C-alpha cells in the first residue's frame, strides 16, 4: 500500500472502472430495466438523464483525485472538508455500496451458473424463502467464488488490475460483437410495438433510481489512483470520465438493441434477452452459452473491483482513525489490508442463505449509499476551495460555478427521487429497514474509533505531514 507498491497503469485504471461498472448488468438487467421504465423510449431517456445528473459528480472527482491523491479516496476529501464525522459518513457509504455490489454480483453469478448448469439450482434443496429456492450446491458455489476473490485481494493491487484487464477485454469484445449483430437486424416497427414509443416521465424517473446502482463504479478509479504509476495518477480523472461515458452508452445500447428485435414486453421475464435475441438471429444455441459465460467473467471482474474499493475505503477510515485501528494492519508479505478485505467479504456470507429475496432491495440500498458518496464528494470539493486554498489543484472541475450549481440541483434531485415517499423511485419499507440496520452497524464502528487524537494529529493523518490549517 505504500509508494513502492504502485503498479496500476492508466489502462489498469480504466479496466478496473469498466470492469466494476459493466459486469453482468448489460445481460441480466435488460428485462427489469424495460419493465421499470415501461418501454424502450423511457429507458433511453432515463440513461440520458443518468449521464446528465452524474457528470457534475464525476467532474468533482476530477478535481479531488489529484488534489488529495491518498489512500481512502472520498474519505480523505470529506475528512479534509468536514472533519471526522463527514469523513466517516462518506467512507461508510462507500464501504456499504461496494460491499453490497460485491454481495449482489455474487448472487448474479450463481444465477448465471444456474443457466449454464441447471443441476446445482435444482438438487440439494435446503428450503425456500420468499418463493426462491436455496440449494446446497449454490450455497457452496457462492462461498467458493467469494473466497477466490478474497485470495486475489490478498495478493495486491497488481493482480487485481490484471484480472480487471482480462475481464474488461472479454466483456467489451463480446458486448460490441453482439451489438453489431443486433443492430444489423434492428426493426423500428418491433421497437415501437407494445407502446415502445410512448413516453412517461414517471417511468424514466423510476428507472433512474436503479441506474444509479447500475452505472456506479467509476468512482473505483479514485481509490485505485493511489496505487497508480506516475502518468496514470495524473490522468486518473480522465480515466474516470472515460469509464462513465463508455459504460453508460453500452448499457443503454443493449436493451435498445433487444427492443429492436423483440417486443419489449416479451423481454421482461427473460433472464438474458440479449443472448436470446442473438440466438434467434444466428440460429446458434451455443451463442447463448457463450454470452452467459462472458457475463460470468464480468461478474468475477465486478467482484474483484468492488471488494478492492470497499477494503481500501475501510482502510482509509482506519488510517484516519475513524474506525478501530485494527483495520489498518497490513499483510506482512503483500502489504494488503487483509482485515478490511475480510470485513467487506463478510457481507456476502448471509446472501447464499437468502436466495434472491434481497436481489432488488440490495440495488436500491446501494443506490442510496452511492448518492451519499457522490454528494459528499461534490460538497467537499466546493468547501475545500474556500477553506483550503493552499491545496494543489492541477485539475479544476470543468464548467466552473455553473456546473457546481447544477451539481447541487442534481444532488437534490437524486436524493428526493429515492427518499421522498411519493417519488417514483422511493425506497420500500424493507429497504428503509435494511439501510437503517447497516447505518447502525457503521455507527457502532465509529463509536469505537480512537478518540485520543487531537485535531492537528488527525489532520496530519489525512493530509500528510507538513500541511497546516488555513
């Protein structure tokens, strides 16, 4: 974790970001996206809105990363701006978001394996919960997959980045090839079927709350930047924007391509409608298996990237003395925060035993945590301009004050869309309870922090030696 261990290149940063974002959503969430949006046109509008509301936050990261290029990412930015309470709030939100995604993708990976190899999902039934079957083979597979990712995290940032590069190349190659085939057979009449061209803003707004989860992951670059090589560290902001634009475009194009070949209501209940459309076009059943296998590779890439981010954010909290100091211990050989890795991975332990009961609730709680993290980072950047003008700013947030003002409006819109009971994307009571429980867990860790540090000592931990308060 020290300077001598930096080894992630610019492409490694982009690969980790894309690998964390693309994952399995492009194949497994096409049906749910179309259902929530109420048609492909509403879906396209939701993705356009997603880009618009996320850009101000991404621009804020562009300024923050080179200004405070230290382990912990958002923890450092918010601690410097708002003190220990603010640093912990955004850090815990980041730990939750990435840990929940790690857990969710482990569930998604097993769904893919069930499609590839149906037997494990049908034998060894333990019980059913919420109408979903829990089988012994699936439980063992989920735990084994999570264990393999934990081992990779033990070995350090270079191995994590190598896995991310491999997963990203495979995903992009297969996804682009599939899109080329689908759009070569695109039929506007099919796209318009079942009211596909009818527009309802409520549908777009409802989907937007899910897309915050699906398009999240570009902020992984902020954590990985501390392990980057020289030129890559200076271009980390550009890597982040690159990830956001590429993946959002691909995620929008996949359901659009499906809706142009299959009436969108027919795609809603299918596990992998993109693969099904390709089979109907090519006449090759093996295509479906190939795409399911590709999505599984993507799932492994997402689990790798999110566990990396979650453990590094928890390590950043430990370095800032905002959680018990034991989380700050490093592996004697690999220099990795092993206790943080184990803590983040522990989130997956209950998942195999609940089946798909929490599949969608996890998405919405992760979206809420993501919004907290983005909003706090934007607010930290704006505050640090006034309170710590001595910090280096090799990159300024594009758009100046108008973009900052728009970012505030975007923050209010995202928060209202998911928190206000009457909004289209509001949390359900179960999701509120899940969020409150995880918040209580974080509060317990915060109470156990080291309270003996003075403000100056804590500031030195965050900003580095030699920095003085303005």
